[in-house]
C-alpha cells in the first residue's frame, strides 16, 4: 500500500511529493470515453462496477498516488428528491429549481446507505482493488445550493445571491437541509471505506469575504466538526478561486486546504499556518512543451517546500482537451523532482 498521500495530508514527512489530479477520472481519457460511450452519465454514476473501472483508469495510466471515486457532487441532490438531468455538452440541469419555501420543504434528507447504495458499493469495490488511498467527496453546501437555486450551471449566480440577500431565512433553511444531507453522506463514505474526503467548493470565489463568512463557511465547519466525531480520516477543503478567503477557509477545520492556481503557493503556505496544502498547477500548463511544463512544476514544488505537507495537484479539474500523455509526464516530473 502506497500511503504517501495520507502521510502528506496528516502533515507527516514523506519520501516524495504525492500527486493526483482533480477530475482525473474523466473525459480526457479515451479509456473513459469508451466506457461512457455505452451508458449515459447518470447510468455510469449508478453502476459500481463501471465506476470502479473508471476510477482505476488514471491510477494505472498516470501512476498517481491517490484515487478519487467516480461519481458527481450532484448525485446526493437527486437523492434529496430533485429531478436531475445531464444534457450533453451543457452539463447538469435541475428542471425544477428551488426558489420558495415549498421547494425547500419538499426536499428529503435521505439515508445515504439506502438512497445511494451504488456509491458505497463503489467504495467497497475500489478498496479491494487499489494500492493507493481512496478519496471520497462531496460538494460544499454553498456550491450545491447554486445548482439547486439556478437550475444548473451559472456565471453570475443572480438567483443565488438574490435569495441570499433578499430572503436570508429561506436561503439558510435550504443550506441547513443540504448540510444535513452532505454530512450524513460523507460519514457513510467514511464507514464504507473512503480514506480521505474532499469537499469541493467550486463557486465560492464569487462571494465577498463577509458574505462567505455568513452564508457559506458555517455550513462547511458544521460538516467537518460532525465528521470529527465519527472518523479521523483527513479532510481536504477546496475553495476554488479562494485566495481572498484564505484567512477564513483555514477556520473550516480541514486538514488540507486545496489551492487554485491564482495564488502563489509560497504566499498561501505563509498564510495557512499548520495546514497541509494541495495544488496548484494551472490546468492549461498541461498543454505546454515538456521543458516549460517541468519548469512550472519545479517552481511549485520549491515554493511549497516550507508547507507542513504538500500534495501536488492542479489548481482545478483537468480539462477534457488535455492529452493524457502530458498528464503522465507531469506526474513523472513531480515524482522525479521530489526524489522518488
Ligand atoms: O459527459 C460526461 O461524461 C460527464 C462529465 C462529468 C464527469 C466526468 C461530470 C458532469 N461529472 C464528472 C465526474 C466528477 N465530477 C468527479 C469524479 C471524477 C474525478 O474527479 O476524477 C468529480 C469529483 C466531480 C465533481 C464535480 N461535479 C464538481 C466539483 C469539481 C469541480 O470541477 O469544480 C462540480 C462543480 C460538478 C458538477 C458537474 N458535473 C458534470 C459537469 C460537467 C459539472 C460542471 C458543470 C459546471 O461547470 O457548472
């Protein structure tokens, strides 16, 4: 068993810098496309054997130091009694967005083992196969709420902010329900065998610090403090576009702070104190010629040298257009430069 990733999460000294990539199981891999060509995205998410297969693909192909279970952050939202569709080329759609009290009241807080047995089964199957640690995950309540309120992806988040500013009681009622669901969901993943948990706060960078402190952070804190009562596995909190929020995100209670590429990792390390950090190569750097790609990797490794644990990653998900060979070159360079 290669435990380097877990050691880095706990801030222990490691023989080399472990690396994995957000969205490493996905569309840039022809092997993923081959599986996905046979089933819809939601069918894939609900098939433990296929989820296991596509989660293992990047471990074998890229030689990364951790696997992430294949699923989506929106799967538990469907289990809360919401209609969820994935439209080709457009992403997730909730045809009945939540805008009023009735919408919030109609949401269920499901038993995750009963409502999402396929996720727990995927975790159990993966643990039997993998020789690297398995990461489970969820969305953070704020990020999940944006999809529910907007009805899908968004750029300006008008409806979300409108509810937050003009109907704060409704907003908080919705967030409380999503938080309860997410909390139970992550605990169930830990029981099933996940060895670390990542909370994705993909859209939180649209919030001013004071709004983040009031409308997003308390819910992440609550999930992590609930987790601490039942498990000691590491928790990674990825607040995308969160450079202006670091002093706040470090109070979330996570072991590891995920960093996007917009912040210099040296600056982040100076500001996060005794947290381990994860990141933060610009995903577009994977399109560079090898020497330039390696120079950027080296710079991140050097600048993170003072951290209490560094897990190399991209600053956000790997892009579907990425040549897999480039991702493999990057993993090899991280390992070579850090002494494996
Ligand atoms: O057509 C397809 O095959 C679907 C593409 C796809 C994939 C491969 C979607 C739809 N989701 C996923 C898998 C996925 N999503 C994983 C597991 C794979 C891995 O990481 O290796 C994970 C962890 C996610 C998480 C996720 N889903 C996030 C958070 C991470 C991030 O990138 O910020 C978000 C925001 C989603 C929503 C979502 N699901 C799918 C898409 C295209 C999106 C993004 C839509 C948007 O931009 O709003």
